[in-house]
């Protein structure tokens, strides 16, 4: 039986119902969605002899333009990202988020700094479905600020992504290309102008490799590296920026002045402990267990495992009473891999405090259980969380820095007490 890509889109970014929990759909042999390229995705991605140029047009992303003399100050006072100073006039890309007054994320975004040729114009890359809500949020805070806000259609702007180890395109007319600020990711950018999407495909398609990349390839790539994106994976008005790893993306400036949601964000950084974070996870069963030596999730394109529903709770297998409380929340995935908000000291070997991790690799197993909405059947699948090396190092450095800040505060308190006694 020959395998080829289905001509129908597996993920329709314009459909609000097309969520990650519904992505895996069965097809007949004549219309299978598992291509030869998809089967060898992992091997191709980590190969040393990378193809010439690999790209994907991110049709599920949209651009919002902020143009005007007050655009920089407007963004500086609204988001936690380090917008100022503009000393890198060539432009850069920042992964950040818009917060509400309680410090919860309402929209995640990539922020493109102005280029040398357009020094007053910023661009926000957001989820296409969320773009109208983001624009409404910006207009709500615009007031008398001299900034022009505009959502660009897919005909006016096209967003794309270049895989790691991919070469730069030689034809760069109108292309804006920036490094994705998230660890282990490639580069991303956009093209402006009339009929942008088709022009982008024509420009990059002439130099690309024969293997075609699609939205689901980009999704697998993100999940394997532990990066959430969009309102499905980053729960709007519930997720915290640190739990979503924006502090490790450089998306939070802990030294800047007031911005919306600053109070909780700063207090958590200086006095709190981030006990939950978004991690990549892998689904499995007792019939096909995960090896104890496995240190990263492995994508299986031929899996038949069911996808848990969005926001399904993760709990320890066989737990009863208080020990049966939720240890995590399933956010979404593809095939047998996904992203989940996990309690670090319960589901991993990470130690955040002096108490240390409670995780026992030999004895602790976790599962997601749910009831089918139509058949009322009880379903469950086991899940294992992994800590990517970049995230493990970042958390270790964060714990060390917090310990040093705590020691400095105690030392200062002792010195103040001594000064009071002398007085």
C-alpha cells in the first residue's frame, strides 16, 4: 500500500472547533494522512545533513500592525516584555503575552521590533482566531495614543517558519526573518504586500527541499521541544506567564515599570515558587510501556491511542483520597504526544525547594481518565511528563538565583536589626 498525504487539511486554523483533541482522524488506505515524510519526521529533524531549505506557511497565525510615534511607549506600558531600549534597530522577535489585571494571560504573541526602514511600525503575530480579540484589547487601551492599529488579512501578510538547520532563502525581497526566541526552535518571519501568501510560497518554494512541511509538522516540532502556543494550549485568563515558560523566553522584564498585570508577576518572581509548568508529555499503555531510559517524548505516527479531552485532569494511577488530587492538566496534543500543565515536584524529579521532589520513577505512574460524551464509556490512557534539557537548565538556574536572593534579603534584615540595636 502506498502512502501519500491527504489533500484535505488536517487542521483548519479558521475553525474554532478544530482543536488539538480532534486532530487525529482515521482515513482509508487510499487517503491516509501518514506520509513517508511524517514517518521519518524525528530522524529528519535531528539529522546532520539538513535539507537545503525547509519552511512552513503558518496559516493559523495572523499579523497586527501598530504604527505611529507612540507605538513603542504604548506597548512598553501594556506588556511585560522588554520593549525598550530600541538599541537593536535591525529588529528582533520576542515571545510574550498580554495579561489581565490579575496577572493571567489573555493572549500570547510574538512581537517583531521595528526595522531600520520602518522605525515606528511594530508587528504582533497572534493566533488567527484570537486576532479580533487582541485588536479589541489594544483599542481598549489605546485612548489618545498616536498609534494606528490594523489587523492584516492573509492576502496582506503571510507568516512563515524555517526549521532549525535550514539555510536562509537567497531571495529576500520583502521578507522579514527573525530568530524564534524559544530554545531549540528555528526562525520565523513574515512577508507583506498584495497576495502575500502565494508570493511567499513562490519565493520560498523554488529553493525548498522536495519534502513538504505542513501545520501538523510544526505542531509536532513545538510539542517535542515543550513549547505551547495559542489559546488552546495557553488557557486564556487562567494561565500564568511563568507557568507557560515566558520567563525563560525573555518575554518578561522583571526590572521595568508598570504594565498591566505586573503586581502578581513580580511578586511571584521575587517571593513565590513556580510549582507548575507546561511540559511535553507522551501517552502510552501497559501493552506498549515507555522505557525507563527514555529522556524525551517520542512521536509515533501510527499510534491508535485516543486523545484526552481538552483540560482533562491528570492523576496518579490507583490513587485514592487526598493523593488522588489532580497532578496536572492536559492541554492538547497530536497523536501520542502532547503538552500538559504539570506539578513539577510530583510528576518529575525536579527539586524546587529544600523538601525535594516527591517523584519516584519506579513506582509513580500517571493517567488521564475521562468519560466519552456520546457513548458514556470510560476511557483512560497513561501519560509521562518529560523535562527538556533547556528547561531543566533554566529551572536549575532559577532555583539557584532565588536562593541567592533569599540569602541576600536575610543578610540585609540582620544588618537592619543590628543597626536598630545600636540606635
